[in-house]
C-alpha cells in the first residue's frame, strides 16, 4: 500500500519532468532552425551583393579591354592613356563575412557538410579574384611601366583570365544560392 502511494506521487513528477524536457528540446530545435534559416538567408543576400559587384566589375573591365584592344598596337597610346580613357580600372570588392561567422560559430554543425564544403569552394574563387586584384594593382600602379607597349598585352591577357575567374565565381554563387534556397526552404521574399 505504501509503495502504491509512492508510485502515485512519483508518476506525475516523472511525467512533468519528461514533458518539460520535451518542450525544452522542441524550443531549442525551433530556435536552432530559425538561426540557421536566418544565417543561410544572410549568406544568400551577401552572395547576391557579390554577384552584383562582380557583374559591375565585369562590365567596366570589358570596356577597359575593348579600349585596350583598340590601342594595343598604337605605341603612342600608353596604358595610362587607356586607363584615363576608360575612367579607371574596376575590380570587385567581395564580402564573405556571414558564412565565415557561421562556420566559426558552434552552431555550424547544424548545417550539412555539403553546405560548408560548397562555401569553401566559393572561397577558393574569392581568393583567386583577390589575387587578380593584387596583380592588377601591381601592374596598374607602376608608372614606370606605363609606356612599355608590352604591358598593354600583359594587361589584356590578365584581364581576360580575371574575367573568366569572375564569371566562374558568379556561376558558383548562383548555383550555391539555388542549393541553399532548396535545402533550407528559403523563399526569395525572405531575403
């Protein structure tokens, strides 16, 4: 009889504890899901901004390359003249802070390996774009070389390769964004 009374007292306590644990786990799961959706949405927004930046740079670089091609064999027209005529040389300024923050956060384990791996692949392209930016700066900002006719040919080749890398990065960013939207059910309006 005493055991029956103890069991009747313990059962409601155990049910209460189990119910509290269930509710706590459910709330934590909802919170983590919202965090990931917000993070992925922010990454997509950042990627879209990078795509716009790359497309703008590609347009400006195409103008520069067209002008450079037109004056390639004209030794009286220097690289400095081409830069002035095209109103400067444009290179993209890319951002990748959102996904790096997510990867450094302890909650990065909530996203798939494929997701993180794809972002790492995108970073490889960004590193290449930044190297091209640096190389362009090394060439363009060396006034001693402005009058060298060979430099125009080097710039044309460099910008051709640079453009190909930028287009590949745009393709990767678009494909990643589509993958992220589908995987994490993110609508365009959420961005």
